[in-house]
């Protein structure tokens, strides 16, 4: 089956960005002048996905407002003759069909994806984690995963080689290389000690999953923190059907922590023709 739907878990509390996220969603923090979640939704649309499902929680209303129409703002911009700004705002609300479902308790990534089950139904679907913003390639990361899914027919995970000392921050896969950056997944381990990690291939926030994962998630026990881990469900899913991993082309920006967010902000600003020269001159003037 072709993949039409994309799930975006966005119910987290954004604790690492407090106090900025006390009253606004972390997903709405801007990289230059665009909220982080918009970059990821735009990747989904560019990958050919037509239905966006965002899993939200308390305090996330700003996300819904961002992708909705804004009559007052559009009227104001039109009245003031601000055609460029008006086109930009209207484009956001016309990106895709966007639906929302609420995760009522913070029970982990696996539970957030399970909350989307009524809207996804019995068809394969994509998952995007908004902390990972991926650019630097003409073919979007998710499009690359969807091409692998179309070829092999099984779930596909995005992976990236990570220094051994950082593997404890990720889910890590044991694989058998198939060529062209594609691997068959043999096992998955959540946040292993570097010396115990089966490889240096870390799972990044892009997945193409198949419907049986919902049944598995529904039966997956919570961990010691009371959360349902997606990696545990993926191990069970791999036992049912072949699973694949793709070393994708592109540059990943980890905006989930302050340093990664700052790096992404600088690089995205330097990539903007309207900002690059002046901003680069400013950075050079600092003589860091």
C-alpha cells in the first residue's frame, strides 16, 4: 500500500527549554522566522504525504492556530498591501490536511503514536519527530525512506552513524547491510552503554511503520518511568516482519537541546540570501 499519512508526536512538555516553553509549545520555537514544526511538516508534504496527524497535549493550542487560517491577520496584510507576507501566511494554512488528536497523559513516544491509531487506521504511515530537522538534500529524508518501503515492503527506520560515546542517547540497531545505504535490521537496543551497543547506527526521528505496530504498542508494558517505549514495540514488530534501516542523505540538526538549536539557528540564517552576508559579517566581527 502507498503511504498517505504522517504522524507528528508533539505532546512533550519541552522541559529542556524551560522557561521558554512554560507557556508556548517547544515545537513553535522559531528557527530564524519559522517554527520548528513547520519545517518538518513541509518535509512531509514535499515527500508526497497528504494527511498530517499531530498528536498534541495540554498547552499546545498554538500549533493548531499556526496551521489554521487567520482571517484577521490576512485581512490586515491585504489591507496594508503586504502581498508577500499575505502569500506566506496563506501558504501555511494550505500546506496539507491537518488533524489533531490529544495525548492526555505524558506516557512516552510509543503511547503518543498509539493515540493516532483511530486516525491512521489499517494502513502504513510515516512518523516524524520534530526535534530532528533534516536538510541539505534535494530529496527529502522521508521521501528516501518511502522509496525503500516501496521497494522492500517492510517498516523503515532512518539511521545515522553517531560517535560511540553518544550512543547512550539513542536507540541503536544491529544490521545486515544490503547496499546503497539500506540495511536489514536484526535487533534494536534502547540507549545502550557504548561498550554494549551493537553498532554505531542510531535511530533518528523518521520512521515508516506498518499497522501491526498499533496492536503491539497497545500490549507493550510501560518502563520504569511509566512510559511506553517505541523501541520495545519495534523489536516485536521486527520479529513479525522484515524491517529495514536507511542511512539517509542529508544533514540532521538536533534541535532537541539548546546547543543543537543554536547551531541550527546559525546555519539556517547563513543559508538565507536576505540575511547571510550581514549575519556572516557580524559573526566574523565577534572574533570568537
